[in-house]
C-alpha cells in the first residue's frame, strides 16, 4: 500500500520514514518544503492527489508554541488552512487521513488524564489552531483518525531529551519545571502505531483518539530519568533542581496538567504504547551512541 506523510524533517515524519524503509508492504512517500508548502494550499492539494496514496498521514504542523503567539497568521495558515487542504485531498481521493494533534487543546487547569470528550479550552494560540485544525479535518471527511499526543521526543529534530543532554555537558545543575504533568511520548513508538493502524483503517475505527506514552511524570522527573540513563551509559549528567512554572516564564503559558487518557485507543486498536521510561532509555542510548544531541533552533513549521 502507498502511504503519504506530510513532512520530511519533523520528529514524527523522520520516524515514519525510518520505520517504513524496511517494510515490504508499505511504500511511504514523504513530501515537504520547498516543493510541498502548507502555506500554499492549491499546489499542496494537487501534489497529494497526484501521488494517489491509499492513506494520508497529516504530520506536518506549525509547532513553535511561543512564536505562534507573535505569528498567529502563519500558525493559522499551517495548522488550520493547511490541515483542511490535506483533508480535502484525502476526501477527493476517497482515502483515510490520520491527522496528528496535541495535548495543548486542553487548558491544563483541570485534573487529567483527559478523555476525548472532555472540554477543550486551549490556553495558547498554538493549541487553538490545532483544535480548529482537528475540527476542519473532521468536518471535511468522515474517514479520519485524529490522534492527540503529547511531550514528543525522538532521535530527530529538537526536543526535551536532546536539550537535557546538551545542557548537562556544560552545567552541574539544571533547573527544570516540576509543576507541569504529562505523558512523554517517543515519536518512534507513535510512528509504529500509526503504521499499524494505517494498514487497516476500518470504518468503525474512524474518530478522535488520545495516543501517548504509557505512564506520567513532570518535566523535572523526565529530566532526572534522562540524565540517570545518560550517566549509566557514560554520557553527560547533572543534578536536577525543581522550580515552579512561575520561575520559568514563557511567551505561551504551558498546560499544568495535560495528561491524556488512552483507554479509547487501547480498546479500539488493541494496543498501547510502551512505558515512557523504557522508550526514553532507548532514545537516550541511541543519541549517546551517535554522539549527537544538538539544539535545533525553534522556528518555522517542522516539515
């Protein structure tokens, strides 16, 4: 089967490309800039239709959470208009679309884990555009699987794991927020699950789901685990000092509790993602072997 994924360099797209490469039953086509631009809807839609995939994975997005507050038009163009155009192409072809969304659709002020039918009240412009993008996709084609995920990390791109390893090289102590809770999710695990459900996108499985790493933690707990694994494998390490969100102000306010309940996905598809600790260990060891954990500047949409 032919699977088209939007994006070539983002964490999920990179994971899908890597995992699909040895598979004989999946031909994965990754489309990205400059030929494929989410801010150019007509050429983008035409490119998807011309490729004639059996399944479309809408993975590319504007993910610069803080910058979205100052670039609302661009964030909206990518996360809403772009997502809608991808869904239109899938609808024209009559094929399913798997669209990726985020825990930022929730304010995080209440107590998680959040279920799919819980009230969505995003507290950031990024979250608002992703929620509007979800609704656009769902309204355009009934053949959709929308997956909300959270705290994504991987051997690719810019993410929290790489940042902790990089900072630990030059600092003895790292201050990390301890009053924000969520589910760390490996993009490799996410990609594995997506490729599995792409093979059998049955009608009774279409809808909205939460899919994230099993287990929960806060950012400082996540950091301690990363650095403990690094230390045990001869990599950089540092002491982690807890701080409050108020001590680390950001342009966009982060959700205090964005934990996601994944029971609906587990019951429907019969699987759950691995424990976040195990997957984080796998990624840390891989990064240490490669000797690569540079910070990639946050900027344009990851595609």
